[in-house]
C-alpha cells in the first residue's frame, strides 16, 4: 500500500515547470531503491519485509543469519554493524534489563525496570565516583551506535508519514465505553504510594550541587559521606585515602576530592564578590550567606573531628581573602601613572572602594559570628604590607622614598584606616605595615641622599652666583632664595612624615647650611679683596655688596628655624652658621661705610676749626651726603639696614668727636667755651634729626655730644665731676685720657681740680677692672685715639737760667708721657 502511494506520488508533477538554465532540485529517494522489488520473491542482499509497520519491531532469528547473507544496506551501512549496535542498545541501555527475543522495551514483566547501575547496586547504597566512571566509559563506546540507529529510525518514520497523512483524532476510552447521554463514571481513587526512603546523593550529584553554587547543601552531603566513611573505617579520624580497590579508601578519596572542589568554589566566590560585577556579585547576598553557612558547619564539624583532623576552613577562608586582596591590589597598582606616588594613590582608591563593598554588601551577608569585616580588613592590611615591603626592598629614588614614608605614616592611617575602622586601629590589631627596622633604613637612606644632593646643589648654586659678582651688568641675585628652596623641600616634607624624622632631617640640612655659609663667607672675602672689583663702577659695587648683605636675613632665619626643629646637638651648627653670616654682614657694612666716609672725609676735616664756629658748611655737607646715600641703602633688607644705619650713626659721631678730643680746638676763655658748647649742641641736634629720618635705632648716641658740651661749659669743679660721672656711666669705654683731653680743650690747668675730676674716671675704671669691654656696636670712645696727657718733671728746661725756688712750680717743664705698649686687639675690635 505504501509502495503504491509513494510511487503514485512520485509520478505526479506537483511542481511548476523548471525554467531553462536552472538546475533541478534533488529528488527524494524512491522506496524501491531500498533493495526490495517484490515481497514474495527474496533477493540476495535485501532485508526481509516486516509484518508490522513498527520499524523498531524485532524479527526473531535475525541474529542467526550469516554475515554474508545480510550484505549491506543501500546507504552503505553494514548489517553486521547494525546488529552490533542493536546488541549494545539491548544489552547496555539503562532503560532495560537486557535483550531477549520477543520482548520489547517497556513490556510488562516482573517488577519495575531498572537501569544498568540499578541492577549492579543494591537499593540504599550510595553510588560512588568509580561507578560513574564505568558508566562514562560505557557511554563512550555506545555513543556512535546510538547515533546511527536513531538516524535510521527517523528516516523510516519520515517516509511512512508521507502516505498516511495527518494523524486522525481518536476517541478517548471513556467516549468509547460510556454510551452517549450518560454521565461518565468517577475515576477510581488513587492509592497512596508508600513513602519513599530518601536515597543518599552520589558523588557526582554532590559535585553538581557544588558547581551550581548550592554550597551549604553540598557541604551537608559531604559531611554525611564523611560520617559514612568514618563508620565504615571503625569510627576513627578521617585519614588519607586507602588503596584503589578498597571501598573505604575510595570513599575517603571521594570526600577529599569533594572538599577540594568545594573549596575551589568557595574561594572563587570570595574573589568574584570582591571583583565587582560578575558571577559572584550577581549571586548577591545569598551566595555569600551560603559561604558563611559552610564555614559555620565546618567549624562545628572540626569540633567533632578533633584537633588533629580539623580542616580549619575558617583559617583557609582568611587566607583566601588575603590572596584575593593581593590580586586586587596588584591589579590596581601597575597601570597607575606617576611612578610610586601614583601607584600608592591607586592603592588608596582601590582600598577605599573594596572596603566600601565589604562594609555595605559583603559583611552584612555573612553570619555575625564570623567577624567578616575584620577578616577582610586584616586580609587587605596583610596584602598591602607585602606590597609595601617589596617596594621598600627595591632601590628607590629619593622622591619615591619620601612618598612611601609619607603614605605609610600619614595617608594610610588617616585616609584609609581612619575612614574604615578606628576601633581596630586604636586596639592595634592590625600592626604596622613596615617593620621599625625597615622604616629606619628608609629614613637613613633619605638622610644620606639629602646630605649628598644638597651639598652638591648648594655648591653649584654658589659657583653660578659668584661668576656674576664681578660682571658689569646688574642683575638681581637669587642665591638666598635658591638655597632656601633646596633645603625647605626636605625640611618641610620630613616633619609631615614623623616628628623624629623631621628632627633628623633638620639636623642634616642645618649641617649642610653651615658648611655652605662658611664657603659663602670665604667667597665674599675673596670678592672684596680682589683688585679687579676696583674696576667696577661705585654704584655697581655698592649694588653687589647690598645683594650679598641681603642674603643674610633669609639664611639666618632658616638656620634658626632648623635649630628649633632639630635636636639639641644642632646648636653648634647653628652657631657656626650665625658666625659666618655675621662676618659677611660686618664685612659688607664696613665696605659700604668706608666708601661713604671716603666721600665724607673732606667735610670732617673742616670740623673743630675757627671757620667751623662761624659757618655750618661742613656739617651741611655731611648731612646732605648721608641723606643722598641713604636712598641706595634703602634697597637693603630691614635687619641689615638697621644695623648699617646704626653703624653709620656711631661712626659719624666718632668722626665728629675725634678732632675735638685730639685738641684741634683750644678754648682759652669762658666766652669761647660757650660758643664751642653751643655749636656742639646745634650740630648734635642736626645729626640726631638726620639719623632719626634714616630710622637709626642707636639712640644711645644722641647724648654723647651734649655731655661733652656740658663738660666744656661748666665752671665749678663739682658740676664737672657730676657730668664726667654721667659720661663715664653712659659710655663705659671712656678713659682718663679722654677726660684729660677734654679738660685740656676747656683750658683747665689747675692740678688739684684736674686730679679731682680725673679721680672720678679713675674710680670707675678701678670698679670695672674685671668687667668685659662693651660690644662692638656699643663702643664709642675706644675708637678715638688721643695723645697722651703730658706729665711734669718739676724741673726747668734750663735750670741754670732759673732760680731754684721756681723748680717746685708745676707745669714748668712738662714732657709727654711715655705710652706703654698696649696689648694687641683682634682686627674685629679695632
């Protein structure tokens, strides 16, 4: 019937005619090409027809035919191969007991059908990994035959559907049995099935639970399997797997392999939850909660196992957190720009990001008893300590070393731990990132590098500036600014790291500054002693000198600041730096004062003469010249300017009083003494106004000339004694020779009166015998040399011409006193 239908269908032309030039489509294979021409006439190489339409119905006796009689199918498939495939399907299929002639799959028999493993194992026994290994090997051998049989059956069914058409609707059993118009009977009640005994999961099923991230459930079954292994081995502690063939050893090995798989998933979950978006993060708090549940279950199981057999999954969890933190930090640091400082900034950002995830999402998902936040914090702290330790062991440049120390001491405690967990920081649970020895080594390397680098840089800056001192072009000097910038770069960074490191760095920089200032002093002295500077214009020379003086205040302030910050042993270096600056300042002030008084000397030569009493020309020239030069001196900084103006004030009054005490003017009458005293007061007032305008702070000099004028004008001896006493008190460096010269100027030759007046000065000298001389800036009369007062022999120059009665009269033959050799004074006090 099927043959006629298929043949008739192929005889019709159901398609439109094919246009020329096109390739006709492939035709469907004809049923007669299968090798069966006539069902009644058997032919060699053909298969016998089946009485049933079921292509899967088995024909008895098929397996007894010879191989040569079966031949091959038209598609090239060997009948022998086909029979072997059917044997495999019949004997190894997990849906039937085995192949028997005349029995089909699903036919009624004794008991429910069982699988291959079901026939091999007794009910209630857990299937092990070895059983599933056998199943996997059998599956591999029959896979090829199953594919061929399934393909052949599909082709047969496709041909049969073509002639049969659509499947007709069949009435249900109730419609056929129950007559029309009657109600259908109620279905029989269902017989309750007996409760099924819970079958333990196999190893592969537990492994499937692990892979599906049902970690808590998988761990429960692993614990059950471990308990079975303990029961089978006699209740001892779980040990290493036994031999391959032993059942207990196989189960122990299964437990060990399942624990390895479980831990792989647990630690992978730890990494994924920290990595942000991904499988672990997508699982949400449920996966993390299961991880915590596994840790609690295992911790409880460790209590039953004993200390020798405890698996310590909680410790391994902390180690896994540390490994994940190390991976996160190492992934963040290498790609950061800016050297080590940029890497440390990337680490800070990664730490804050990850700890925010831990605090907000991960830690609440863990059970409270695990202390998850502390575990993560310690894990990141340990990973960061390893990273910083590896960086500290490398040979770092000075800037990276500074950055590492500052990040360790300031940034991490304040910006990371301070925002994360202050309690852990206060309790000291985390410990230091770097050991004290490592930190000390880094600080020592910084101090050594700073000392070498700053010394070379300061000498280079000094050499560059010295080359411009003798040049004619006028350019501002930046020596002090460059020196301060070089040293402050280190003295400002070090205290921000730690107070102790700041003290060490300040002491190092102060020592380098003291060495630099000593070299600077030597270069300045060499510059002023160089004859070539005489070729410079006076204004250029003064400008260079002022620029050198202006280097003093900022460098002195820097030395004082470093001494305050540094340890007590920094005082010698501070004194050396201050001494060098004082020498430079005094030298430059002396040079400027010499240049100024060379110009003023002609005016001072006109003082204390007869013309001076009648004309203020000389003093007006002095005042005008000093006022004009003060404009150039204003470019000097305040501190050296005040010192220079005070020195000019002192020196101007010294030069003013010097010709008076040297006896250039003699007063032979009271009227002359009055005129001289009045003139002295007028000049003193004019000089006082000048130096007040110049902002001189040496107000102690204002009274010296008025005191001298009072001594000249007073007539009675007691008043003169009082005035001399005040003079000696205010100016301790005055001596009897200065008082005697003053008495000579006023014309006091009475020996008794002179002795009474000079006695005041002698008594003060004796009372101050052991006192130190006044400092240089307070010295006045010591810079004025006067001729020694004469002493009288009491003999006439020519005794033969005078009566002997007059030999006793004093003052008849006076010779100058011999000047005793004065001890040499150092040049700084001359």
